[in-house]
């Protein structure tokens, strides 16, 4: 099975956080991008039939233990 890919990104436009309705990621803000492919562990992309991308705001990344990935060179 394919694992999701997580990357550190800097927003060029506003993004909604994919982990709920917590807040909007603003341009210039660092966030995490998760890409899930069909056949992956979470199963999000299986129903869609194509890769699914989720943006994660810094608040959620820290809350769920992925805050260290936000540091430069972390991901």
C-alpha cells in the first residue's frame, strides 16, 4: 500500500484547513500538504479515484504532533 506524502509548503493563496473548519491558511503562512494516493492507508483517494490533497494549518499540525515538520527543512 502507498503511504501518504507530507510536504512543508508556503501558501501562495488562501487554503481551508483540511482537518475540519478550524481556520483558513493565509498567503505567506507555512502549512503541511498531505497527498493520499488510491490504495493508500487512509482510503480517502480510493473513492475519488485520483490523488487527494489536504492542507493542514500550523495549529492542527501542532495539535496532532506534526509541528516539527513545519520547521525549515523539516519535510
